[in-house]
C-alpha cells in the first residue's frame, strides 16, 4: 500500500483543488490565516536564532556547518505549523501557478491571494518580532547579538553583487520550500508530513538560502534588538555600522530581490515545471 499521493495525481488533482480554494477564499480569512503563518514562521526563526547563539571557541566562530544544520533542523517547525494546523504562506502559495497554468484560476485571482497573504505574513512576522525582540527581554544579551548579526548580514553587503547573490539564494530557498509543501500534501498522515517538511527546510536553512517571510522576522528582530546595549555590545558591531540596519535597508537591500527570487524558485521552477510535466495537455476537473 502506497501511503502517499503519487506526483502525477498530486499535480493534476490535489494542487488544482488546493489552488482554487486559495483563490476563492475571502479577504478576511486569507488575511487572518496569513497573519498566523507569519507568526508560525517567526516562532521558528526565533528558535533558529537561539540555537545559533554561542557557537564560538575562544571568541571565534566554530563548527559552522553543524551550527547551520541545527538551526535548519529547528526552523523546519515553522512550515510544520503552517501546513498541519493550516494557514496561508506566500512562498508556499507560489504553487498556485499549477492551477493558473491549467486555467482553473485567473492571474488576477492568484495575484489577489499573493498580495493579501504577503501583507498578512508581514503583519504576523513583525508582530512576533516586536513581541519577542522588544518586549520579552529575551534578546537583551547573547541572543539579541545573534539577531543583530543575522539581520545585519541580510541588509548591508550592498551593491549589484549582493542583489545577485540574494536573488539566486532566494530561488534555491523557495524551490525547496515548495517541494516540501508538495511532499507534505502528498503524505497521508501527520508523521509523513513532518518528515516531508523536515528535510527540505533543513536543507535550505543549512545551505544559507533566503526566505522572504523568515526575513520578515529576522530583520525586524535585529532592528528591535538594537535597543538593548547588552545585545549591541555582544554583537561586536559599532553604532556607525548599525546605522545601516534599518527599515529602509530591509526593504531595498533584501525584501524586493528576495521576493522576486522566491517567486522564480517556487512559482516557476516548481509550480510551472510540474504543471508542464504532469498536467499540460489535459483539462482536469477538480
């Protein structure tokens, strides 16, 4: 007995139905579900930040690959929370291109979903970043220093080379995220969904790829953590350096290029490719 939905059936039936349901959902439900997804990814991002703290020997970074692995392993809980209880995540919803290419939804319906969902994801992520990094005291020290350094690295490299790097990192990220979503929906029990999510998400974080919704937590958390002198001192960054870590650089030096790369990786290299392989040439009623 096969305990998962085979790829052809998944693309032809499950993702057509899945895409149509998201396209036809009400604005209020989409927005609330998107806020929840932003919070869930934020929980995972804070967990990864905490796990990434303290990996030094004599003040120098140590066991880099192992640190990244453990951060990726715990970050996978974010997509588990998104998929199993249910919510709306922009990067996963890039797979709506399967239903779009099959002409079961319109471009306007898909863009409506994406716009509402990415806004809700941002609201949820930044709310959790404010709650944890500004109001809880959890980032007044070493964890805050990690949050600052993660955020600083995402906004301050600068220049066209930085944009190119982040664009291709974002492609790799959402290619893996959407494969995780596909495998999780193919699995027919919770344990199968958990393992289907774990490996691709662990892989994208360990590899150093860029996820726009995760960054909606990581960067604001670093910005909020700048308010704690202990975190700033532990980060090793000067006040002059941290001037470059702000809301403007967050948008211009990260969010725009990472969003575009995520769309290419998820909507095109995963969604359109699987439509072309399994669905093209046949009209599927779902």
